[in-house]
C-alpha cells in the first residue's frame, strides 16, 4: 500500500512485509529466505528405508527440475549472507535474555539443519560450492559489513538506553543504508 494510507504499527500483527524482511536482513539472519525449510525437508524425508528413497527423490529433482534447483540455489545465496555471530549481537539487545536466547537458539538450530539438508540434497560441502563468483563477492564484502553491523548494534543500544540524539538516529539510518547497499538484496 501507499505510505500515506498505512496505519501506525503498534503490534507484530500490524508489521508490514517490507520492514519485516528488512529487519531480518539488517540483523544478518535473512530468516524469510530459508527458515523452516530444513525442518520441512527433514520431516518429509523421515527415517529408515523411506528416508533413503526420499533423499534420492530430492537429489533427482535437484538434478532434473530447474525450478527446484533454482529454489535451492536462491535459498543458499540468501543463507550465505547470514552471519549468526552478528545476529547474536542483535539478540543481545533484547531485555528479556531468556526469550532472546530461546528465539536465537531456534533460529541457529534451524539454520544449521537447513544447511545440512541443502548439502545432503545437492551433494555440496557448503552453500556456494557451485557458485564461486558469488562466494568471492560475499567474502569480499564481509569486511565492510562487519563494522556497519557492530556500529548499528551500538547505536541501537544507545538509543534504547535513552540517547535519542540526532547523531545516534543519523548513525542508525546511515548503517541501515550501508548494509542494504552492501547486502545487495535487502532494501
């Protein structure tokens, strides 16, 4: 909808898609692009002889159906930009440490399960094994992203503690713009 017709958000239910996705990108989780895939695949695969057959089916789909391959490749590309150590810094901003740890743990476990399922299906050892150009691009941008995330977390911490000065607000805005530009698909 147009910005002029949007109502103020006062709860999670009111949150619109664009800020929702942007916040997961800024915090380097990239959650909307992969969360739940690992659990869904693991549950569908199941155990025993059925598991072997279903893994083979998924591997065949990956080799023969471009759409399925594209879905997995896009997911891997998004996951390659996630950085859970930095995401933990954002989680540490949450005052209720028990909730923060519980949510972060669920995200972390799902990330590694999804990565494992991706590797099982594709036969890869890592997310970008078949795309070295993108792997290099992500790796080269990382040194520029790291300080932006660290500065953003510190500015958010200051803002939440009451320093809502123009400088702190401006620094948050600048880090948001810098991260969106450097991540290339988040804003």
